[in-house]
C-alpha cells in the first residue's frame, strides 16, 4: 500500500490536503500571495527611488556635483 501512496500526483495530494486540512492550505496560499505582493512592492519602491523624500528626519548635506542632487524632488 505504501508504493501506491507514493505514486500520487500533485493534484491528488492537494485534493486530499484540502479535504483534511483546508485551513493550512488556504493560509499557505494566502501567505505565498502576500510574499509575492510584498516582493513586487519592494522592487517597485526601489525602482521608483522611493527613499527620495522632501522632508526627512535627519538633515543630509550633499555637494552640488553629487548625482543624487539631480533626483531631489521640487515638491
């Protein structure tokens, strides 16, 4: 009987898991979706230079020839 159990497909295992422990499978799916969404949000934040805030808690002094000066917002 053990050899038969090891020949199950992924779909059969998911179906059995959904019948036996639906809370675990549903929360795992939501967790994977949340991780993907968080990864995309962090990537988009870095891509759009999200740390470029007009008002900061700490003053930053930059030289005029610093390449970051061109990115400062004029809000």
